[in-house]
C-alpha cells in the first residue's frame, strides 16, 4: 500500500519532492464510517506527519449512501471555505480568530477516489476524548465559544460581502438531506424513539417523548429546505469523536474540529444542539441557560469585532430558534450515545451493511444497545431536559 500512498502524495504535494513515505498506522473500527484513515510520515525536504482521509471505495456503499458527496463537501471546506473565512477575519485584523481546523496539505479527487491530506494533530499533542464519557465543563465552554465565533463569520460575511457568502453557501452540499433521501433515516429515528420510550415507560416524561415520533418527518423536511430565521454555515457533525483537544496541566486550552463532511447552510442551532446534547454531562445540563448565554455573547462579540452590529442576531430571536430547532440535537443524541457506548468490534460496518443489502443508516442508527443502563442514564437527563423545556 505504501507505493499507492506515495503516488497519492506525489499528486497532493506536487510542488515538493517526496523522498520517503512510511505508513505508521490506521484508524480503528468506529473512527470513520464512510472513509478510512491512514497515518503517514512523509519526507519532502522536511518531515511531514500526515493523516490521509480516504473515501471508502465500495461501489454498493457509494450507491446507497452519499460517500462521494460527503468527501467532496469536506474537500470544498478545506480548499475554499476555510481560506475565505481566514481571509475575512485577517482583513479585519482579528487577533483571536476562529481557526480550529487542522492544516490541510492538499486534496485529491480521481475517479471514485477522494482523499484529504491533513496535519496529524496527535503529533502536536492533541487527543481524542473518550467517546463514552461526557466532556467536562471546561471543554464545553471552550467549544461553545468557538461555535459562536464560527457562526459569527457567516453572519458578518452575509452582512458585508453578501455575494462572497452566497458563492460559498451555494457550493456546499447537504449530505444529511441526501442520507434522508437515500435511506430510511427518519423511520429509523422513529424506531429509536420507541426503543427509548420502552426503556422509560411509566416515567412522567415518556408520553411527550413518544410524541416526537409524529413530528420528525415535518421537522426534517423543514430543516432541509425551509429554515426560518438565522442561517449560517454549520459544522454539521458535532459529536465527541469529531473534536481533538489540547490540554495544559489537564485543562483544555485549544481544540480542532476534524470532520466537515456534513457541513451545510442551516440554523446555528443545528451545531449548538447537536454538540450540547451529544457531549454534555448531567451536572452541566442544569446550567444550560448560562451555556446558551455564553454562546450568544461569543457570537455577538465576534460579530462586533468583524465590523457588524451585535443586533443582527438578537438574544430573543436566538432563544426562539433554540426552542424551534433543537429537536435536531435531541434526536441525533439518542443515536450518538447508542453508538458511543458500543465496543469497537460491535460498531456498524457500513460497507458490510451495503453489500449485504441492508439500509446502511438503519444499521447505524439502530445498532444494538450494548449497555442499556448506561444508555438509559445518559438519555434520561437529556430527555427530561428536552421535555421540561418544550424542545420536543
């Protein structure tokens, strides 16, 4: 495989002479569902420690799920979106920009092959958090503040450079919508809601939770095509495994968002609710009002630094939209926690599902509940919060 990897890198690092390529590792099962990860040491004048993200090549998986579209979407983010966001902040002399993405050395699209060559953040001391464990409050606050910055760029760019923003937004895909069209996504969510209802049967909140089943189809149709209110370019895939953290004396001081395949234009609540309900601990969900205020303060502060008015996204409007769109995060959280609690050997294999004739997303969403008590404990505080605050 090293000769194949070297040929890829010669195309990606076309301006540098490669003298040495060595594969030093790969992803574990559960690290990438539509792609494979290859860790590479490459010498091209100087040593590079790279991560290659390579799309799955299974013809059946690519037919039954938007693998190609997901990788092209992420390639667009690294090739075009992030450089434009960086330019926009740099021209306004922002000293604390949103730049929480890995360095990209280049991308390659050739036939049924899509590859990104990214900086290996592990080599810089960044680590993944245990996906079975909620993030600490310090992690939550740091990431929430930076989601505020990320979303502020969209709002300010639309305000000051509407054509530039439209050019970017129009070229992003909607991979989640494609999943919805190609698979039984909503039907699988409905089954997942019923599974949880059965776990919580008899609890006061269970009937309202079960009522979410009848709302989902209309909700997702609305989310894909008719978002009413603020729209920004969203990260889109905000669970624990898509962040790498840098700690100093045990305290998180920086992080990177490492998967942008699902990035799309939508409500900022998509990112915020998905992240919070997928990663928050029970003791912190009780302080949700403070966390939401932190996000909004960060967003409006960054808006002002970028030269736009804080009033472009009033707090009242933000709270209204939180109530309207956080079904997204609540719904996805039940799948994230179900998957996160699986042992690596039990994580769904989407290639196997596709080639076995199964619905690829159904196998993912409805993976076995391996630890019912842990799953019930995690989802209990999320569902209670959602019901108490009329989010479902």
